[in-house]
C-alpha cells in the first residue's frame, strides 16, 4: 500500500487572504522571506538555478510571467524539487498584479519566486495584445489536482498552507482519496 504524500501534521493555520487593509501582508512576506533566505542554489543540488532561469518570461502589468503551459509548470516544479532547497512559485491573477503594484513588499516576494504563472485570463489576453502571448492560463485551482497526482506518482510530499481550522485537513483527505 502506497502512503499518501500529504503531510497531515504539517498544516499551518495561517490565513493567506488579502483583506482591504492588507492585514496579512507582513505575515505573508515574512513567511516567504524565511522560506528563501538564500538565493544561491546548494552546491550539491543536481539542478542549478540557471535551469529555471531558462524559462522565458513576459512582463504583464509589472509581473514577469513565465511562458509555461500547465504541463510545463509541472515539469518546472519537478526541477524545483530536484534542487532540494526551499522554493515557491506564484499563480498570479489580475488582483495579485494590482496588489503587487500597490504593495512594494510584494516585489521581494515576486523576485524570490522561482517563477510566476498567469492564473487569470486578463493577464493572458493582455500578453496577446503585447504580441508576446502566454500559451495558456495556468490556474492554481487546476494545479492542485495535477500537482497532487504527480506527487503521488513520484512519492513527493505536499505541504498545505492556508484556510481556516480543519480546512487543510479536509483538503488533504480529499486529495489522498483522489490520489491514494
């Protein structure tokens, strides 16, 4: 019997929702800053940062959006895992782009992200107007199922962050049922 890759004991209760007053912004920035204290890849890492730097980007409303499909995003996450160091990527929609324009603290979060994908059709449409089209919308709501499926196949662990009390556990249970 294969063990579910979700770490049920490692679920944070932090709510990562941006309110009108951006009350959680300092917590989000601080959390992500700790995750990526160093921009340098480990010397023994089998995949260097330059492997990810090869991802072509399109600047849309101040965000360097990666020109990735859903499938290519999964492959990029595989490369992040192979690096063996803490990292993250962002699924940005138009609201996030607007927040990034207003909150200078997000510049650091965006810069330290391995990559940012377009999780909103307005970003994709605008990239087409710029004549540097993104291949497709890469929705976080789709990626959670694709990533959990790939994690189950490759025996990787997932860490669920966010939501109210009990929500992450329910999500973990649902994903484990879907990908035993």
